[in-house]
C-alpha cells in the first residue's frame, strides 16, 4: 500500500509548487504507483506515473494562478488501490514540506519496507522448520 511520506508547498509568484514524497514498498513492473492526486483548496491535479523501481519517489505539481492553502495528497497502487488522503495546512508550517505519515511510521517497525508482523511470521516459520527437522540451535 502506498503512503504519502511528505507533503509541502511553496508560493512562486502567482503559482504554487506542491512537492509530494511517496513511499511504496516492493515496486515491480505490475505492482507500482501509477497515479498521484493532489488537492489544493478543492482543485485536484492528477499525475500519471510509469512503473518505478525505487521505494521512495517525489512528484512535483504546479497549481497555476493559485494561493498557498490547505492541501492533501494520495497515491494509487495498481494492486492495493488508493492510499488515504494525507493533509497539511502549509500556513501553519510556513509552506515547508512536513512529515505527513509520522504517526503511522511508528507502527511500521522492523526491517525497512517490511512490517514487524511479516518478520515475526518468518521467524516462526524458521523455528517450525528447525523443529520439524529436529535440528536445534
């Protein structure tokens, strides 16, 4: 499932540049983020993506003739569907990119890209195989 890791915007003249950092574990040629949506004050811009090979990537979106305001973003995985919307009010952060996924990050402990539950299940599997073969540590 993709997650929006950081979201931020910067006023550039009459335009607003929005930067979205997305994390998606184990991308492949048929399992990747193919769309990112950014909502700035009700205006939605969609960025179509080709398959990526990196776990973390950045998308830049320019809203022409707009003012910096509240924004939110989400990403679409070809297997798992849409992530949740991550929202930030840049007026409270000075328009800087801020961590949008900080609360959920504490839940994903263990090896980077693998939830702790997956590691635990793998360890149980190894212990079971060792027990079945009667080879103890």
